[in-house]
């Protein structure tokens, strides 16, 4: 386990990155729980091999709201918590970049 410090609109937040167990699926970005959500959500993703991983959150206009992760990770299944306190309700996108691949997940923040 390690703490990841990220920048979110001039605030530093701490996120916990957990390696759960090595496993593979056809998708790298799995899902977030719960969805829809109110204050925070867990984003789950698989890394099929050692690689560079970046996770960004975008609003419905495509503006980057937060960068949750930007680092090299070994193979495994992970989850990261996004605390979206003080953001307006609406649709958000979780964009995961892994080496040359990009996957996008729709998430709904309730008011």
C-alpha cells in the first residue's frame, strides 16, 4: 500500500492505491463503485503487465478536474478512491491511459 498525493484545483488530496490480486480481464478500466455516487467512488482497474498508468477525471466539457495517478505500475488489479467533495452533480469521465491504450468510464455524481 502506498499513499499517492495528487493535485486537485490547488488542493492536495491523499488517495490510497491498493493492489488487490494479480488477474486479467479484457478491459483495463473495470468500473467504479458505487455508481451513481455522492461523495466518493472506488475506481477499479487491471494492469496486464508492467507499464505507465495515468488516470484523469474530466467533466462533461472535457476539462480535466483531477489527475488521480501518474506512475509506472506492475501487473495486477488495483483500485483508487476518488473523493469528489465540493464538485457539482453531473456526469464525469474517468480516463485511464496505459502505455498506448486509452479507456473511458462514465461516472455519475449525485447532488
